[in-house]
C-alpha cells in the first residue's frame, strides 16, 4: 500500500490513542498463557475473542484504497450509526471471530504482537486523508481510527473479565472512547441519560447501550 502524497497534519491524539489501545491489547493477550480455550465472551472462547479483536488491525490493512473516492461516512459516530442499522447475521459475526482466532495459529499471542506492530507502522506512515472502504462506507483514516481504538478497548476489557484480571484503560485511549460514546449517545438522543448517570444523579435505563 503506497502512502498518499498529500499528507495532512497528523491527528496526534487519535493516533496516540490507537497506539495505547493496541499496546494494551497486546499486553493483555500475553496474559492469556494457557487459557486460550477458556470461555471468552458469549459463545466465543478466549481465542475467538482475541481473534475478533485482532480484526481491528486487519480491517485497516484490508480497507485501505489506492484511489480517492468520495467520502460517505464523515465521523466515527456516524460509522456506528450506519453499521448498527445494517448489522449482519450474529451467527456470521461469531463465525468470523472463530475464524480470526484460528488464523492466529499455534502462537496466538506472538501473532497478535506481530500484527499490531505491522499495522501501527502502516498507520504511522499513512495520511489522515487516506480512504478506506469500510463496512459502513468510504471513510478517511482519521475518522475510522477512533472506531478501532474503541473496539480494541472494549474487547480488551472483555478479555480482562474473561481472565479475571484487574484492568485500567490507558488514559488517551479512554478519552477517545469517552468522546465517541458521547457522540453516539447524542446522535441517538440519549445524551441526557449518559450525563445524568455519569454524574451520579440516576442509573442508566435497563439495557442502555449506544450500540442498540
């Protein structure tokens, strides 16, 4: 993949947040040790869960385009709005996670490390304006990257829960996720629920999710 010539000023915070999330995920994956077949999330094993999360790296590589088509999705929050409205068969999502887990091979933690390093290097040398053909539509790298930070953070938390490990989301990555959560809640008219719960005024409604 060639780097686009018209480099724009790097979105340093988003790139830093993605690197933090990637590093944290790699570190948590190293803690799995011999528990790859243990329950992970829902019907997934830990290996399946790690495989699913590792797709946050793979999609960046797979979606990058050589051409510069018109932008269809202009923000990370809009990406989720479109993606969730057209969500595919849950069974197919589950199967992709299992396939991605199997593809990590005999040394999954090492393969995750290699994958993270490769994609971080790619992101570091790719323009913010590079186009990606995502599941929701064509996006700029700068707008897509926060969705990958979000996915990595959520699933690293899932992995920590599965392994019964304490965890703390890295500050920069947590800030990026918080910003995206707020934007998604605002798009759905749920900002008041999020604000009131976050300031201790009341709990969140039963079943609250910005992904529903």
